[in-house]
C-alpha cells in the first residue's frame, strides 16, 4: 500500500517541481525584465532578485540595462562651405523605459533598436555638420558640435524608450578622391613657403656679404691711404735727411752718386759701353777726390759739468740722446700726424749740426 502511494506521489512531486521552477525567474543586476501575458506587459522588474510568474501563461523578456555602444558606418557629409568630408561616429545609449522600448521594437530587441537608432544618429550628424564650415569640423575642439549631435539624437530617440548618453566623432577626413588633390595642394604650398624662405635667406646672405665686402674695401682703402700717407711722409723725411747729409759736403754727394752709377752700370749682363777713359764718368776711378772733401768737424768733447751746470742742463739734449724730428708736411704738421703715426726720434748723430761760416783768406797787400 505504501509502495503504491509512493509511486503515485512521485509524479505529483515532479509536476509540482516543474510548476515551481516555471513560476520562478531571476533578474540579474545588469538586466531589466518584463513579464508578458498574452503579449501584454503585466509586470516590470528593474531591481535584481527572484521573481514569480504564472507558469505557462506569463513570459519573461530581459533587456540589457548597461550602457551600450553604436558605431556608425562611414558617411559623407557636406559642411557649410561645400567641402565634402568622410565622418565616423560612435554613440552611447541606454534603455530607460522598458515598456516603451518593448512597444517600439517589439520582439526585435536590442539589435532592432540599434537599426532604428542608427539613422537617427546619422541624420543628427548630417544636420549639425551641414550647418558649420569644414574648418570647425576639422578643428581640435569639436565638443560643442558633438554635444549638439547628442542633444538632437536624444530628442529623436526618446520615443524608443532609450536615452542617447554621448556621441563622439571618431574620424573626419576628406574623401579618397580628394585626398590626392589636397595633398598636392598642401605640397605646393609647402614648396612655395620653402622657396620664399630660401629666397629671404639668400637675400639676407647677399646683404651680409655686400656689407662685408664694402667693409673690406673701406678698411683696405683706409689702410692703403694711411700707408701711402706714411710712406710719402717717410720719403719726404728720407729725402730731407739725404739732402741735408749731402748738402754738408757736395764732394761726398758726387762721390756717392758716382759709386752708385758704377755699381749699376758695370755689370756683366749690361750692354757694352764704349767710353773714353778720360771722360768724367771715370773721374773717381782715377782720383778719390779726398783733397776736395769738406768733412764736418767732429764736436769737441764736453767738459765735466758741475752740479749747478748739470741741474741747469736737465732740459737740454744730452749726447747720444734721441732727437725728435722737426720735418713737417705741407700743412705744417709733424710727419705722420695725418695718419695717426708718431715718427721715431733720430739719434743725435744724425741731427743736422750747425754749419760753420766759411773762412775767407785775407787779401794780399799791394806791392810797393
């Protein structure tokens, strides 16, 4: 008897267990659930936990409650300046009203909702980007544009029971057919800028080179002028010294000039000379002319000065002391003053000594 009861109770327990299992459902923390009875919503479960439904009558539909992503395919947009651009975008959205979402998408679920949301985001992108120039779209700060796209998409997607959280522009490029022309134009602009920079650099280098050449010419001319002035004044001083030295003894001057003429004329490489030996050219070969010389008498040795004479002669020129030259140029200035050059003082031995008065012999007395 007990065995029969046990055999009958076992199927009952199985049926009860199946009914209990069919009446229970679990809602995850990442999900939102709808309890449908004959296609109508009878309960909304947005809190996680264990729920109870009518077995075999109620159906539980679960949707992802997390933030979902929607990448849009590349699209061509025409900004305000009629410059076509290829734009990619990425939208973030979330289900906010499960009942309205179910009514909007039906049994299509998340996939069908993304297919309906995609044209909404695409139209918002075209509308917003078509109202601004391409420079604004290609700029670094595109946050205001993306916020406008988000707000417009959010308003249009509210009927789907979802909320568009954010829209981001991931890529904004020119179409492939325009890239070559754009790159060529950019390359031409860069080459033009490079040519301008090279031209400006060449111009600056030419100015520097011209200024340097002018400075070299000016410095060379000034140095040559000063050298010529110094050379001319030195030649004048040399000639004055020669004239003074040769003027002291004309016979010595004639002798020196003849010796120089002999040195220059009597050389092996010169042409042959046919001259009589008795000519004036060979006078100093026959006679040195010492009897006609008039040498300057040597100065007498100075006596030992006493203390008072030495004190009084401090301002006088001492023997062997250098004597400043007294030669001047045409303007009466010391030689070398015009060129900023100070001439080296001459030793006293080269200074012009005082000329002695010639001694005239007395006339002979007349004979008686």
